[in-house]
């Protein structure tokens, strides 16, 4: 099987002189950084043959064949099975979608992205002869169905985390040694947020030299590395509700460093002896609690919006509300560097360390979270992080170092958190009127879990 003839146009799907050379040129034009390469039009499978022969395979390859006469051809099926068996021996992943119906396309894509565990970067390319026959219609249809599939996946993830957030929120409400954050006054001209990108390993020495020139908030992921480098931040920012948070706090560290978090964070934080400052987020549970606090004539509980959906952008919001002139970030790039997504010594390494051996190295076990190009939520976070603000200037640490010069800024004589609030008392829950919540329930709150919790508060207002 060398070629197929298009019956209406009386043209061939491949070059009649050298179809493999044509396939090589097409494959060279594909986007190399995408997790999933989707090719519209398999034709006589010359593209797949070239990939098998050269062994230069993309991470995941998907062929969509929309012409029924081709995928119903017995010779085509036989050749496909032969090539797929060779590919499986090489350890690569290849999928075939054989349909001309949009509904079946979405169903097949949903199964594929489920197997791939939600990898979101993809590239859609149309083989030249299919481009001439169908124009851009197939590529548009494919992208539309992929976005629909990914949205369904995101909705499922959101539902999972909403249940987890509610569960943790209700559990953490009974914690002591917490302060609800009402007001911030930082005795500093600059707030430095430290993330955990590999760039931090390069910049940490200069951070040490200029330690007293800024108020430091460290992300929980970067915290283990900073402790190993004898850099104790003024505050730790930890908002993640996932189990990975546990491993970021495995090392011993001073128990006087405050932790900035929210009630929906992982309960392990509330078991630590460190003081906790509780942010009010836009989560429905926080809004409900704030409503009850205001009814009780409690001082205003400051709300923090975080449209960048990232700890770095939340730290910038803190700087803006604190009216700090300079917001500086280090260890934030959302890009991999030398094949790494994070600096050494993070909780991810602690998690994998028990199963690392000579054959299973950390590089093989740990799939980098970032790519060579920002995309999706990482691109959104990066844009928000560098968005101009009239009151607070934003600098990368390297740029701040060049502009300010070492030692030219005022050094702080005393570092104080500068955070002011009201101590949280779990007994307050017994006096709260929760009935409005049940009258107008929010999609972000698990009402069965809330009812189970409230039955234990001995409040007279909880009758169903």
C-alpha cells in the first residue's frame, strides 16, 4: 500500500514520486514542545513509517483519520497493526481515532486524555493533502472538541477540590493559635516573595547578602531549600490543600516563623506550633464565615482576591494591600531550567526519596511540572505577576539587584510581621446563625459535610 487516490478531485493523498520524503518534511514542521501531537490525516501511514524508522517519536502521538474509505480498508488496518506493534516495543504511545463524526471524535479524545492523566499541552496539525481537501474545518473541529474535553476534565478536578476544601475547612475551624488577618503594615520598602524555581539556587547567595533589605515571604515549596541555606523568611505562605504540603514541612525549622494560610489548607499546618495568620479568600466558606463575623460586630476581615491563581500573585496582592512600594520575586519563572522545574531540596524530593535507587533515578520518577514555554494557567499567572500597578512596582530579583545596587537601600533594624488581626476562637461557631447558608446554598460548599459538622456545634439554630 503506497498511496490513495481522492475520488472526486482525482488527486493522490501523497506524493507519487517520494511519499516518505513528503512525510519527513511534514513531521519536521510539528511543534516539538507539545505533550500531545495530533495529526489529522494518516493517509497511507507514511508519516508513521518515518517515525518508526527514525525512532524520533513525540511524547504522545494521535492520528485522526476522518475518511471512512481509508480506515475501512483492510490493507490499511493490517499495516496499522504492524506499525503499532513495532511502536509498542519502542516504548512510545500512539492512538488512532477512526471516525468522521464529531460526537465520536469527542468520545475518543475524552478516553485518550483520561489515559494521559490530564496533560494539557497539545498541537493539532493537518497533513497537506487533507488541508487541501478540507481546509481548516477539521482542525477547528478537533480543537473545539479538545477544549470541550479539557473543560470537562477541569470541572471534575474542581469538584474534587471543592469537596477537599470543604472537608479541610470544617476540620481546621476548630484549630487554636490562629489570627484572622485584618490589617497589614510592613516596616519595609520592599516585599520579596521566594518561589521554588531552579533560578533560586543561583540567586540565594545574593538574597543572603541583602537579607535585611526586605520583608521575605517564602512559598512552602521553596521553604525547605531556604532552611538548608540558613535563610529564614519572615513568613511562610501555604495555601495548597493537597497532601504534598506535608513533605514541604518535613525538616525542622524555627517554630516562631508565622504561616500565612487559609482555613481550607491542609490540616497538617494547623498541627504545627507556628503562629497562623488566616487570610480571607473568595471561597464561599470564607464569605459565609465573614458574614457571620460582621453580624457579630467583629473587626473587618480583609479579603484577598487572587486572579492569577498562584502563590506569587497572591504575595503581590499582599504587597499592594500593604502599600509596599516594591514587590520583588525570586524563584518564579513557570519554566523548566536544565530539565528541572524546582530547586533542590523541595518536598517533592522527600516524597520520592524512599523509592529512588540505581535504576529509578529522581529524574525518571519526577515528571517536571513546567515546560520550555509558558502556557495555560502558568501564562495567566505570569501575566498577572508582571501586570503594572500604580502604587507598587514589580521587579524580578535580578532586575532589582541591578537597579538598586547592593547595600544602597535602608536596612531594617527590626523585623516584625506587621500583621494585625483578631484571635480566632472556635467557641464562636456555637453562636453563629448558619440558616442563611441553607436558604441560598453555594455550589462551592458541600452541604452534607457542613450539616454533619454543624450538628456537633450544639447551636440552637441548626435544626433541619
